[in-house]
C-alpha cells in the first residue's frame, strides 16, 4: 500500500494552479473536465503519480468558496531553506502566515504559507 494523493476543493482553479506551480514549483501532472458532473480535477506534484504522493485540486464549477472548517490541518513540504522559501513566496505576492524559525518546543525550522483558498502549507527545513 502507498498514499496516492490528498484532495483539496478550490474556488478558482486557475489561481490555485498558478500558486502550486509558480509559487511552490509543482508540475501539473494531469487535468480533466467532467462536464456531466460540472467539475474539473487537476493533479499537481513534484514527481510522477506512479512514484510520489500528489495533490488533487477539485474545482466544482458552481462553487467559488469553501468553509475550511476546524478539522483540516496543513500540507507539509520539505525545503532546503525555510527562510529562503518564505522570501520566494512573499516575492510572488503570496501570504506567509508564520515566518521561518525554530518550532516553539523544538529545534526544527518551520514556516507556514497560505494558498489562494486559505489552505495552510508548512515548510519544514531539511536537517543537514
């Protein structure tokens, strides 16, 4: 067994694709429209679906915003340098919600950014 993907419902697929591709550097792996169901699925990731876990962005054509609820946590991405990753996100006009720095009760360097729908993405700096 292996984990295949995580799915997020997004309100504006073009904005979300721009964020995940242009800001976080993921590739669009596949995209398919389902006119009968009035939705589009787009899969993005850092590697091929056959090798890595990816992110499924689901755009329901008639829904333009979602209540994120209190149960959702975040997506975690390992980065070489969390400080530089935050600078790159900020330079592209996106939101950093927690600046890079050590965890409150540890030494791991983390940061948080937000995608266009308000989903949190945690950067975890790779330990050398």
